C-alpha cells in the first residue's frame, strides 16, 4: 500500500495526521481514547484527532498540499 501524508499537526512522527492511500482510502493517526463508551468490533479501532486537522484538510483540498 502506498501512503501519502495529507495534513498533520506537526512534522514529528507521533502527531495526529491524515494520510491518503493508493486504495482510495484514508488513514488517520491519533490518540486511542479509552473513555468513549462505544462498542467497537475487535477488528476495528477508534482514534481521536483535533477538529482543526480536518478543517485544515478541507482548506487544502482532499489531496492535501
């Protein structure tokens, strides 16, 4: 899978980031919250990212900059 960084909150590898793949999907890197109260299937997960990250992606366009 080819992964391209679209938008991030910083230039360090451990910050919330949104990536595009060559499969037509997005990967989201963020904190794993434990207090969400959701029932997530064992083969899935949920991550938390700042709203500003999504707004920045929208401003830059889906393919980032």
